């Protein structure tokens, strides 16, 4: 039991499932998983997003996010727009091609969610969500206290 919980908490099992399910999309679009994740976040949260927002949302380093956004821009999945009030602020938007890819990513994420939640009642999902949020908060607090 302890090893199963540890594997689940550190994400090994879920990461393996994601890797397997997303392999064809990564190959088709020639993108790394972090780039797929960032594209999905930009598309999912319709409001204007900056690289700084993405760093907070996905937990990757600023350098990693910047490199990924630049690759997405070069491949035509993301457009960059200067801020109207503050030109130093650059907003990111998905292009039509980026939206098609983001739709595929969303479908795969929904498929993975369905797979991992198979046989779990709504009540159990609610408990799981509460537990996961507590674990996330504990991790965030621990990381912040070490900074």
C-alpha cells in the first residue's frame, strides 16, 4: 500500500499513462509534453495569459516556459501580442492551428481522466479532490518555506 501511494503521489504511474496516451500527439506536432501542457493552458484559460501566468499555473521554470512558448510561436501554435496599457507585458493567444492541437490535447486529457476515474463514484471523486487539494497545498507551503 505504501509503495502504491508513494508512486501515485510522485506521479510515476500517471506520468506513464500520460506519456503513452500523448505520444502520437507529441510526434504529430513535434512538441514536447511541456509544450503540449502550455498550449492547453493558453487555450483553456481564454483570458489574456502571460509567460509569468504560465509559470505559476504549470510550475515550470521561467526559462523552460519561455523556451516552450518561443517554440510554440515559431511553429505557429501561439501568437504573441503586446499589452495595450503596458508594452512590457506580452500576452499569448492560440492560433487556429494551435486551437486544433489544443482540442486534441483536451480530448486526450478527458480520456485519461475517464480512465483513472473509472469505477469511482461522484462522492469518492469529491473526497479525492479534497485530498488532492490538501496535498497540493502542503507541497506549495513546503516549497515556499524552503525559499
